[in-house]
C-alpha cells in the first residue's frame, strides 16, 4: 500500500458509485469512474488499467426510430452524447470489487447492527462497554 489516505478516499468514492450507479452512463460518469481508478492506483500501487472503460465501449444511443414505408426507409435517430452500455459498466465495477477483495487490500469495514439500521465502524465496535463487541476479533 503506497498511500493509505489516497486509497481510503478512492475506495469511499468507488463504494458510493458502486452502490448508486447512474441510470445513464455518459462521458462525465465514465470520467468520474476513471478518476476513482486513478486514486485507487495511486493509493495501492496496483495496475488497474484493465478495469477502465475503453473508448470503443462509448457509443451514441438510439433515441428514436421512424418506421419506414414503401417510399422511404426506416430512420434511426441517435443521441449527441456517447454512452456506455449499462451491463458492461456493471461488469467493470463488479470485477474491480472482486479483484480488490481477492487481493485482500484493506477495505473499510462496516457492520450492520440489528433493527436500527445503523452502521458501526471497527473503532465504534471495539469501544469498551458498548455491548456489541461479542464475536468480533481484535483488541478489546
């Protein structure tokens, strides 16, 4: 790990993007994803270039079709903006997630606690007397 702070910032942004994927993946969203990859690469020292979205995957989307007739052909209208296929974007994100987990790089942990829906981090779980440290390994 080169830079723990850079890694943590990049990971927080990646986790937020993974949990809140945009409905349309246009160039600005791809640029944001690439900046997240840059931060993760700088923080970890790993080469994550295989998880980038190549330019060949950015294409105009079909926005309308006018059916043809005997006298004129079918007309397909495309968007001015280029978009990435949602399935491809999801595969890239999920493959990066699985790669990082396989490397066992430190991922900030959060543990879901009961019906309250609250998330507690490691430090909160290790506080003496909070009654929630049962079954967790680590210093007490």
